[in-house]
C-alpha cells in the first residue's frame, strides 16, 4: 500500500469493528487491518445466501475476534459498538434479484438494520468513525458517463432504494448527531474471497467458477460496458476514507482501471484462464427490467480529496482471482 505508514499510525492498536466481516470485502479488509496492528472484531450472520465464509479468515483465526450475529438483532448492537474506534459497515444484502423477490428482507437488512446500527453508535459510542459500503446501483440508468457523485439518484430495484436509505441515514447521523460517517459507492468489485456459488454478489464470480470447472458460462446481452475495482484497491479506499478527516460527511465513488463490455470481459477471462467457453445470449426478461445498461464511475473526487486511485487492471484482477480459486475453489463452490 502506498500509505502504509499513515495507515499504521491510524490503525495500530486501535479497535476496529467490521460488520459483514466474514464476507468478501470485509475479510480482505480484516487482513489488511491485522497487518497494520489493529484489534479487529468481525460480526457476520453467515446466512448461506450471503457472502460470509469462515474460510475467508483462514490463517487469521487467532488474530481476530469473530461474532456470529445478525445486524437485524438490534439488542446485540450496543455490545459490539462500545469501545470501538472504527466501524467499517459492510453488512448488507447484495442480490438485486433477491431484493425483488423478497423485498422485506432487503428492507430489514439494508435499511432498518442500518438505522439500528447508527442508533447504537449514537447512544453508546458517538465518537466512532464509520465508513459505509454503498453501491453504484443507487444511480440507476445513467444520464451520462462516466457517472459522478452529482448524478441524479434513481434506483431501478428494491436493493438500490434500500441502499440509498442506508447511506442517507449515515449522512444524516453524521450531520445531525456527529457520528462521523463516510459513504463509498462501490462499482463491480472483484477478487479473492468473493462469492462464486452464484451471481448473488457478482456475475464475475459465477463465470470464474464455471470456467475453472470446465463449464460454459453465459454472457447476457454482452454490450453493456462496466468498470471493475480489484478488492485490494477497494480496501485501500476504505482505509483512506476512515483516517482522513476531510472524508467525514462525504460521498465518494470508487471505480476501476479501464472498462470493458461484458463480451470483451468474457474474452479476457478465457485468455487469463488459458481456455474456456462462453455463449452470448438474450437477457432474461426479469433481469433486463432492472439492468442499468452501460455504467462506469467518475472517481476524480476521491482522487482529489483523498489521493485514491485504482491501480489494478481488469486483466490483472482476473488473473489474480483465477489463481486464488484454482487453489481454493473447493472451499467456496
């Protein structure tokens, strides 16, 4: 990391809570924080449909504290937030289709539980520093590209609406109650430890599993342009947002190095894997209704204000992720 000395000064011997800490980004963040000398507590529900996996902390078992708990249990939240210096709030329901088929669960996790977390902080630890993981999905279908933070917010699915509520609560509590919060709007984040069982977290994970297993994967549509953030770059953004005072009360987009349409992304995956098969097919009707079309982020604001820029190309991200799952796939598939 370019700012390791700064991060060590900020996080060494500090108490850090990560909700969704056994998930994809949460576990990679935990690894970085342990290396920086932080005292890390992970809270995760380990609900099978979501991203939590105990394998994600292999080798860290004695270096972090793990609590299997659901953020919807508001009575347990005060115990977790007391005494913490930082909270990285990554607990969430990420599947857009699940949010449409089961909107009440999405509401409970992505909106009501977020309010409960903030209330626990306000009442029991108002000095806590929070970074909240939001999503590009809240923008909806772009009016222009690249999408900056000033773009209108028009979510096209229940997940986007509830994530917008969650980030609005964080900004409100920061402004009104002084519970210092920053919102990061993530684009497609990929890398080791992401969910590969299905497309609930990202379609790229499913593609990677099917490629390694010798199956043909499907590319829906194929012309949609996306950018992709490698998880290590995303982790650095979370750390920067937590330790920079000018980030308090702010919203920042994350983005990736370069962009590609999905057909080209599939070709890059096959090239990185040294073989594989895919077919381009029609978008399923239910998915097409909530697809946002082309999307890539303008992340100039976080570059200017916090000095963050993504460094990992899509090709390198795919190669690194493939290398991880060639060894680890039995623990994730």
